[in-house]
């Protein structure tokens, strides 16, 4: 089987130490995490982990199943690229004199669908939202002008049509009520 990029979405309760438990699952399977983003979800009290990895589908299936067994995990999914809308944000710190060395800033920013986040006499910061390929391309275009700093966030995703998270939560709750003994 061929290794390719997968995005894993994990919806959890917010508990101390859960990130460690999740990353141990990857470590034991010798899978490197390429990108990790954690945030609140649309459901109060529920957090979302977005994890990007390169692995075989069989390895991803087993990893997601193992993560799903953790007590604090509500549901874990994995996706291929065509099943999601994904974006990252990148920040590029440039020396102020880069403008004097040939960048027509207004045109350059518009052409690259970016924006100026901050400008000082010493430097300016460009913000770009897009795919990893798009943010990397802008980095390559800026390198001749002496990039002072560069940082890219982890991936954030929205899935293409599927059941809403609240439906999975209801199903899990109903299943729990079904197996719980009556008192």
C-alpha cells in the first residue's frame, strides 16, 4: 500500500493530558505528525483536533480506531484531500527596505491574495491564508528580499457534506443509554 497524506479530525471533551494520549497513539505506530491544530468546535465544551499525517490507509484506519477508544474522545474521522476544504495561515516578516529593493507592494500583495498585517520603520508583516502549496509559493517569491521570519499554522478544515457532529454525539448518547443498566 502506498503512503499518502490524510487529515484526521478528532472531537473530544476538554481534558488535561488528552493531547499527550493522542500523540502517544501516533508515536507507538511510528507515524510523524506533519501538522496539528487544536481549537474549540461549534459545540460548547467540545474541542477539535486536526492532525495531518502521511501513512497508508490501513495504518490510518487503525490509528483512528485506536484514538476513538480513548475515553475522552467523542468521535474520530480521517479524510482524503478531496473530502475537505483546508486552509492554513502564514506570516512573513520582511525588512522595510525590501520595498526599496524592488517590490511594488500594493500590486504584489493583490497578486498573491495576501494582506499587510503590520508595518513599522524596520519591518512589515504579510499575512497569507491558503493551502500549504500557496503559502510556500509566496515564501519562495519573498526569499530574494530577505525574509526575516516565517511561520505557518497548522491546517484547519471544514468537511464536505457529512453528518453534523451533534448527530454523532446524539447517537453515542443514545447507544450509552441503551447499554446502561436501569437503576
